[in-house]
């Protein structure tokens, strides 16, 4: 695959800056990645990282409203984007290359000089967002949130990202300023430029726009314990037409030596409609319309998550098939042809990544932010060395009962479906 040039420098305040020129593209991209998110919160501040994300685009002393901020960015051809994940936040602007200088300076102003205007208005907006995860009685019915709470019952990795309405309504300006100072310091952040950019010009702009960013202290996370002894199940009654199912296995971390094996394993399970998961549950068994598998990797832990929506009376059958798939890989491993296909597709996707300014920025900045920096072609080479026996070993280890957590949100107590699912999970060995 193409080996792109890249440069990394650290500013005087400790901010790491990475520049990945992609001169064959017609866009430029600048983004700040920060160590923020629900895993760094507690029961009183849960949701504050996400709320702060909303508030940062609310205005600066020079641009006092959200409309002023967005107009200024859009006037130079860019658009703002932001997202808060469990353990990091991203703020970015994608723009025409000729607008890189004004947009970068504006980007720095927005992130470093927030006025936190219109808090009450934004609280109302975020409370509306929170309702998406609740039923008519105000109960949590989001299967992803429920699964993380089941896996990490005593750790912030089990918190929802958006928090609760009561917590959000209690957030005030002093809390926002303290959180901003803690999580948006230079030592806890990475600035990245990608696309049609010149490296020296980008580093100069980084110094001008972010050189005054306070250094702060590097934000560190507390690792979760693993005290689970047996498989866990949580069922939540919901009047929806289908059951939302999550079959989750506690997995190695993003920084683990087993990470390349996880990469390949996920491609064997779910990388198109010919791979094991979709073929078995949809094409072969006809149990549902759609199913997926994903890996959430943290710096000190991980989760492999099978997600499915199915009619209520097939919930146990779908769960059993997912468990059987992982068990089969643990016993037999993939065929040589299957393994070779997964590796080819891994390399192709890495090549395709370099045609996206956003995906390229995420790869390079994420590695720096969590001190596991690698290069795309080195990652491809590591994955290419994965063997069938390694797949078997990791699959067997993943399939242990003390790693299994199942969440089902639907009408399961009718016709004995809930009882059948309980028996399946309780008897899993």
C-alpha cells in the first residue's frame, strides 16, 4: 500500500501535532482529539463531557452566538463536526485547502475561548437527546447503554455518554470551565492536519492557533477490574415490535498484543454478507433481517459486541447461533481461504482509508492520543502475520462464561422466551 509522508512535533506547551499530507485529495482537515468522555467522569458529572462538547460551539468573545460561530466557519468553506465517545472527544473542521489558515485560527479561537453562552438553552436540547434512549415511562431501553452498565457495573466505562436529565440540568458554568481546563489541556490532546496540506505551514498554524493552549496535566484513566465469575443476563421489557439484542464478550484492550488477532477475527465474523455472522443468521437460518459485530477497544480493556434486532420469539435462537459461531472458531479456526480473504480485505480497507481525510486523521491522532502510535502499513503487516491457530486461541479465550454479557430489550416473558433465554445464558459453559 502507499506509504504516505507524515510528521509529528510537540509544541512548547506539550501539544502533539501530527500532519499527514494527502496532496491527491481536494480537501483539508484539522481536528483536535482530547482525552475526555464518560470514562473520566463520576456519578455527579456523568454527561458533562458530552454537554461541554455542545457548549464549545456556542460562542466566543468575538463570535458571541452559535450562529456567529457556524457562519464564520461556513463562510470559509468549512463545516464543524464534534462527537464525544466513551474515552475521547473529537472536534474538527473540513474545508477547502485555500481556507486552511483562517479556518485553523478560527478553530483555535472556538476551542480555547468558549464563553459558555446559553447554558439553559443547550440543556433543553441535550435533554431532548437523552429522551431518545428512554421509553414512555422514562426507563433506559437503549441496548448499548444497558450492555455497558451490565459489563462494567462499578466502573465509569458502564456510564452512558449523555448522562441523565437531572444531571444535565445541574451543570453550570463553573463546572464547565473546570472540565474544560482539565480535559482540554495540551498534554491531554492531539492536533492533526490531513488532506491537501503543507507540513511546515500546518505546524506554523498549529503554533499560532494552539500555542497558547494551557499545558494542563495528562488525564489518566482508572483501569476496570474483571471480577465477573459467570455469564450475565439483563432483560428489559419493551413494547417495541422487535427485541434489541446485544451479546457481548469482554475482550483484550486496544493496546494488547492480541489486537491484530482481534482485527482479523472481526473480519471473519462480520465484513460483508458472505462472512460468518450474516451468512449464518440471515442467509442460512433466516432468523432476522440484520445483524452486526463490532469491537470497542479501550486503552486497558475491550468489548466484542454482537448486535441484532429480531422478533421476540427468536431471541434465544439468535443468541444460541451467535454463541455457536464463536465456539466453532475456537474449535476449528478459519479455513486458509477464509483467512486469506480477510487479510486481503484488511489491506484494501487500509488503502481506502488514505482517500478519506477524516479516517486518516482518526488513525494517526488516535494512536498518539493513547500512546500506541503505529503506521497503517505496519498495522497491515501485523495483521497479515495472524495465523489460524491464533484465531482459535483468542476465540476460545473470548468464549469463556465469565466474559459473556447478554442484554435483551423486548417482550420476552410471553410464550416462555424469557425463560428459555435465561436457561441458555445460565447454562453457558
